[in-house]
């Protein structure tokens, strides 16, 4: 006896539901790609020479700076990456090998600490002054001796960020935003460094004024 059309429809519907069920089980939801942004002086960098560091792997600032120094002393470029506000951010650092001689003027630097930012011979400020200080450095062109000689000389130095995987991402993001607002670019020069604890010749902490005077005497 041949099945009726009603039975055929029921059987067909059951087979369709089974196929749909297997399709749902076998398929995986597609994940959206994570947006990525690049920062730092990238125009002079061959990415094949860069060494990427996952910021989430560093609990101590001194170990991060030490690893960065190792990379630079092998003629490579340290690139730190971190996920912040659902965006993967990568920063090419402007660090140099500590074995090399590198002279700079404090007027070219914005010093950034966990709780404040400082401009030598100008003062200490809260973070909401960052954009204003960047603008003063970027647009100075050697007119005011308190600020950077030129945009190509200005850079930012960060130190004392304990638990860097937690403390650095929000601060770096503020820097990226402020610099972009002033310049329209993302090619900021950022250096991570440790404050020297003592002078090996005298066993004393060097005064910043003495260091500045010594550097100025070289120019």
C-alpha cells in the first residue's frame, strides 16, 4: 500500500528538521574580527625586525623594561600589544639600547607617571592637561626654551608603572587619543624607562638638575 500524500509531507518535514538540526550542531558561530590599531614611529621600521611583546604577560615594570632593552640591544624594535576597549593596540616603542650613548634635552620630553605628567621647568599636571602639553611641544619650534625644539625631537617617557598589564593600557590609550587630537597622526615617540636608583660611582641618586646641566654642556 503506497503512503498517502499527507504521510509523505510528514516524512519530508521530519527529514528537513533532522537536516536543520545537524546543520545547527555542526556550524560554529562566526566571530567578528578584532579591530587593530598601530601606533609609534612606524614609517622608519621594517616590521620583520620587530619583536612583539604581549603586555598581559608582564606583572612587573622592571621586567618589561629589561626585556625591551634586550630587544633594542639586538638591533630589533620592541612592539608592545594589548587589548583595550575591544581593540587590539600595538605600539612600536622608541627605546634605545642602554649600551649606546643617547643625549636628549629635558625640554623635548613629557614625563608621564601613574598619577601625573611633568614638563621640566614648567610644572606637574593632571592627566587632563596632556593634550595641552603635547600641543605646546608640537607647535613650539624652538620659540620657548621650556618646550620641544621641534616635533621631531619631542617624545614621552613613562616610568614607575607597577603591574604594567593593568596600569599601562588606560594611560597609553589617553596618550594615543591626545596625540591624535593635536597632530592628526599616531606616530608618537614613547620610551619606557626605569629611574636610576643610584650612581655606581658615588652610591647616590643623581639630581635631575645635575643631569640636565651635564647634558646641556654637551650641546
